[in-house]
C-alpha cells in the first residue's frame, strides 16, 4: 500500500478530526435532542387534535396494507401510509428514549 501525498494526508486527517467532533457531539447531545424533538412533535400534533385542526384526524386505527401503499409499491406510500410510517418512527424513538431513563449516569 502506498502512502498518501501530503495534501491528501492533511485532508484525510482533517476529515477524521471533523468526524470525531461530529460523533462526539452526537454522542453527547443526540439523545437529549431526540427527546426534545419527540416532545415537540407529540405536543404539536396533540395540540392540533385538541383544537380539531389535525389534518389527519380521520386516520384512526390500523390501516390495511392496500391503503398504505400506492399500487402495492413499498417505495410509494400514500398520505395515510406516510402518517403510519411517521407513527412507527415516533413510537420506536419513544421506546429508545424510554429505555435510557433508568440508566446509570456517568459520575461527573
């Protein structure tokens, strides 16, 4: 294996440093930001439902597969399918957040 030219090596080192900074940021703040984002979405959508302004108010219950996808294509969700997929993401994000509530926190 040949070594990289000096300019490419510098770029590689800088990209590795930037990657380390981003990963550290995500590790330190990702869960907190996810909690905040989920809270905002739940409160926002809940507020819309309380005042009767939710555009998806009629979407209640479980949707059948033919109602979720256009022409059965898994890459083309209908509006109802997008709503159902969003709910799956929110529920699983809530499960991840909930799983961290009783974890021991590192001593500072």
